[in-house]
C-alpha cells in the first residue's frame, strides 16, 4: 500500500508543482507551488520576487486557473 501511495504522490507532484496559486488573504499576489507537503497538507510557494512562503495550508490557497477533477466512481 505504501508503494501505491508514493506513486500517487509522485503523480500529484507532477500535476501540481509549478501551478499558479494565490493565498486567499492576498488574491492579487500570484504565487507558484514549489513543494507539496502531502502529510502536512501544506505547500511551499514562491512569489514572483523570489519570496518563499513555507508550509502554507491548502485551505489558504486557491488555484489561479480553474482545476476540474473527478473522483473515480463519483457522478460528474
């Protein structure tokens, strides 16, 4: 099971690393995901000026572009 989890996280890293996001408290500041911390459910993000923000909770981030996904066995 651990191997499957690692594989899923690797796919998630590939999909989401480098995505443009913003913090809900600063919607005009575009950031880029640098690292995804799966177990902590946080991301490390970087501003255009190079400023890093470490351990930002996922609940405080939103994708700049709409991201659509569907969970398997869930109706569309």
